[in-house]
C-alpha cells in the first residue's frame, strides 16, 4: 500500500517544504507519495473560493475576519475531498522535520477514528511568530498541524468543499466538524513543538511552530543542526 502524504506549501518558505520532504524521504523505506497543497493550487483547480483581502501586507480571510498565517492554513481541510477513497492519508505543515519512518506513523491508524492527531494543550504567550506573522490563539491549537485522516470514514467525507469554503478557520482548525469521539490521539513524539514540548521526549517529528531555523532568531532552535543538514540538500 502506498502512503499518501500532503505537505502544506507556502511560496514564501520553500526551504521549509524541501526540508520536510527530504527528511521524510531520508527516513522512510516504504512506498509513499508527497503532494504539495495550498490555496493557490486549489483556486486554480476551482475548488478553493474563500474570499481574501490584503491589509498592510498581511492576507486576511474574510469569512474568519482573521489573518492567514500560511497559504495552506485552510487549504489543508480540502485533503478529505482530494484524497477521497485513498484510505488513511497524512496532512502535515511544512515546518516539520521527520526523524523516523513515516510508515511508523501510518501504522498507528485506527479505523475507529475519522482523524488522529497529537492533542496539544498549547496556548503560547507570544503574539507574533515566524516572519512577523500574528500568533493566533484558538482552542486545540496545533491539532491540525499534523493529521492522519481516514478518507473512507463517512464523517470525513461529510467535510465537503462547500463546508471548507464557508466555515470559519477556527471551526475548521479545532475540528468542530467532527464529534470528539471520532478524534483519535497520536503520541506527542509525532508533533514535538520546539520551545514547548517536553525535552525528555525523543521526537519522531519536530515541529518548528514559531519559525524554521533559517529565520532570524530561530537559528539555535532544538534540532536546528539536523534541519540545516537537510536544507543544504
């Protein structure tokens, strides 16, 4: 079986996507596919229609009346539609570094659930993150940054493009479109937040949630040396 992986892509941060993809390829032996996803690609395909505006060089989602941190902030929720019938698929933000075989993560998939994620209790005090982007506060923050998604589950199939194009970003990110009982939990090692997660944990996937190491101020983040080794190719 081929594991299908969708990685968020932001044109402003190509190094992030490259490192994430290269680390997956270096660590993983089994068959998989890597597919970039963002709002630009989906608009071209006629799937993504959410209205946006630009204010002081910051993109705002008009439905949410909030800033859009990346070009895949909401586009990720089209994965159930794009991957429909593919079984279990993975969505992951681009600011990840994988240190273990992705097959280990897919092996945790449990058909009782529609979505599986690390259930962080994350409420950062900062108001700004990567490259000057606003640090938005919302319930279940970072749950949606890495999601195993059961595209065969009827609850996932009910998340139509029309819903993704009309629900607020907060409702989408906190997985309010799913009953809580259908959200399974993954080990924190698969979404280890730099600067927040327990240093005693040996991460399988490092999430540079505030900024990737190539951004000023984040050069000395934990595991930055490994990130730079992939960035150099």
